[in-house]
């Protein structure tokens, strides 16, 4: 695993209205690693992810993807960069009006000047990688959630991207299917030598797939490290998140005083 | 102060939405005109399937509305004209009234309710299930992919439906004239077209083109702007139909005035 940096975020700040979602986020991701971004709900994970893929522009700060400053690119240049990345969505985001095969082959049909027979072969290969060969003619509505996730993944890797982003890949899936997805992420990383950026808060996933982990809190990076370093972290908030305990520095319930006051008003 | 604030914010919101709608319109035109040169035009397959949905699918309801509108105009005109023994004038009244006004407007309203709502619901559902975002992540422009085929389909199909509505409406009037009022069928048909000018027909078609553009733009815009899950889709769809209706009537008034005052 080389130390070449494929993604760099420098001091990203993003506000939605009067809510500051990203508050000086800085990260570096190396080529070929599986980088997990975790944090509580509302800490800015999904917003950060969308900055990395060029879907959102920050109010201040820079994002470098594969060496290019995303804010300086025009639409065509941004498209060229997007063709080198793939994204697996939380809701799998398959196109309901197309079959599985058409979904997976869409990026190829639009961006690559390949013969139909060649595209068919590539689709079969990608479906085989996710363990769903033979499903080409089904419609997404005929599939289970786990299968849709895997097809979404097949589509994300259809163009052999250098980086694949995963937004909550195991959300809502049963433990066995979640394990299958985790293994897939690791397999793809090894077989295709791609960099994986995974946003999740499934702790089991995090520790089984990650090369490095970043924990986010209130729009900033709390800590970055290998799984071992995170497990042994001295930071109480990190420990609370890892162990999943409701009590700790990260507050879920408001202070007791507030509650009494508001009840009595 | 509150009342003025409300009016003010309403104007600002309407202004902003109109600007965004126009931006979408110009983007759509850009992809239609410039797309072929960049080798990035829309697949004809998707245009044709949209045309089938918008046009062929609306045939029955549009014909139904046209037929009964023709019948009703004929009966209402007969009510007055029979006093003057001038029943035969029902024929041109139905024909010209339909061609200039009723066929384009009623067909557009029917299509807005059927096709406009469907477009908004489909695009809205795609938006809330992250499918639009998926397209953008794959470097596929959603306007080129989703809006252009629907725009072209409505642009082509609405005038076709309007012509059909003209003819079926005239037939409706024919039924009343011949079978209720016992007018001579041959005379009815020739009298229908005797007072019709080409101007009557093409003004109606220009209106239907404008309405087609309106329905497509409003439908796509409200669909792509949907937020908030299933409830959001429902809200967008309602907004789409209501806005289309209002704009159709508004543009009808503007165009009618325009054609009237350029009559010399």
C-alpha cells in the first residue's frame, strides 16, 4: 500500500442556513487503502462524502480528488474525474425503469464506445464479482434490499474506477448479508486495487474492513488512526462511540435542569 | 406589517422560482441544440417511449373530452341560434371555437393532469431515492437524460392531440346538428370549414406548443426539486398540476390577446 495521496480535504467549511455542518474538516486518504469515516448522526459524514465526490461545493476550504482541485474544474473536467470514481448509495439508487443489466451497463453505454456484446460480457463479469450472475433481466423491484445493494455496487465498479465511495453500505441489512457486503468491499479492494472510502457506523464492519479510521464529531475530525489506535484511544468520545454506550461525553439526553424547566413552563 | 411581509416574500419566492424554471428551460434548449455537436444527444428510444406515453396514452381521455365539448358547444349554441332559425351556424361556431380556443386549452389541461402529474411523480420519486444524485455521480447530466426526452415528447404530441381534438370535437357537434337538430350532414360539414381560416388553426397549434413546453417544464422542475420522501412527492405532484393549470390559462389569455390585436 503506497503512501500516494488520492484524496485530500483542507479545512472544509459548509453551512446550510445557520447550521454549520462542516467546521474545518481536514483529511488525507492514501491510494489503495480502505478508509472508514464514522461518527454519530448529524456529524457531517454524508455532507463530507458529497464534497469528496464533487456533488457539493464548500463555503471555504479545498478538496483535491486524484490530484485535482474540485472547485477549479469546469463541468467537462469534473465529468472526467467523476468517470474515475464510483459510488454505492445508502438506498442503492437503482433506476426502477431499467433492468438489472441495463442499470449496471448504463455508465458503459453512455461513456464507453464499446460493442453491445462486449458490454454484455463486462456486465456478466461485474455481476459475478458481487455474486449475482444471471440476474440481468430482473427489475430492481423484484430484488431484496441486500441484492439491490450489491447491484448498486456492481454498477459503481462498472467503469473500473480508482476510488469507490460507500454511503452506509450495511444499513438496514441482516448480519449475514452485512458480512457478505463487508467481504465484497475487502475483495474489491484486493482484486481491483481500488481505494475504498466507507461512511458507516456499523462497528463490526468498521473494525473488520478498515485500514484506517477517522471519527467525526460536530463537523470536525476528532481522531484518525488504525483500528488498533482507535480501540486504544485516550479520547473519551471515541471510546464512547466504539463501545456504543449511551453515557459519556457525547450527550444524547439534554441536561436534567432544562427538562424540568421546560416541563413546568 | 405581517400582510405586507407575506406579499413581499410571496413575490420574492415566485420571482426566484420563475428564474429557476427559466434556467431549466434554457438548459433543456441547450442540450437539444448543442447536444448533437458534442456527440451527447439523447437516445431516440427514450424520446419515443415518452412520446408513446404522452401522446398515445392520452388519446382516449383527450378524445373523450373533445367529443363531449363539441356536443356541449353545439347544444348551447343551438339554444340561442334556434330563435333566429340559424341552426346551421352551429357548425362554424363549434369548428372555430374548438380550433382557436377549446381544443388547445382543454387538451392541454387534460394532458397536464395526466402526463404532467406522472412526470412529476416519477422524477420526484427518483429524487428522493437518490437516483438523480446517482446519475450526477456517474457524470450523466439529468437534464439531458430525463428532461429533454419528456420536453420533446410533449412538444410534438400536444399539437397532434390538439388537431385530433379539433376533428373529434367537430364530429361531436355533427352528431348534435344532424341527429338532434336534423340538419343536412353534407351542409353541416362544408359549413364547418367555410368560415374557418388557416389562422384559426395555426393560432391553436401555436398555443398547444406553448402549453406543451409549459407542462414539460413545470412537471420536470417540480419533480426535480422534490424533498421529503413520499409526502414530498405528493406535494410536488399537486403543485405541478395546479401550476400547469394556472400557467396554461394565463398563456392562453396572453396569446389570445396577442393574436387578436395583430389581426390587421
